[in-house]
C-alpha cells in the first residue's frame, strides 16, 4: 500500500531525481539546458528546505512528491 510520508532532508536527492524525471516526461517545452539550469537553482537556493515536503512511497520507492508553503500546495510531481 502506498503511504504519504513527511520527507526528511536525507531523501532530498531522491526527490530531485523524481522531479527531473517528471519534468522531462511532462514539460516538453523545456530543453535539456533549461531543465539542468532549473535543477541547479533548486539545489543552490535550497528550495526543498523552504517548503514542507511530503512524498508518496510504495515498497520503499518514491512515486510522487508534494511541497506545501503557507498552507498551499505549490509543488506536485509524480512518476
């Protein structure tokens, strides 16, 4: 059964990989250079540290993520 889990900082690298996979699958208007630039900005600006992160996990695999800021969902990505 899939569960929603509050994400700890040690899982951020996995979430970043899921984010990139999701963006590549759904944001066809972005080229590789643009995706890598955004990815670097996420890291440099500590975006994941600025939102409350949750992820969906099934059999120890992360299937999706959601970031909440000021009681509103502002980030949703899934595989």
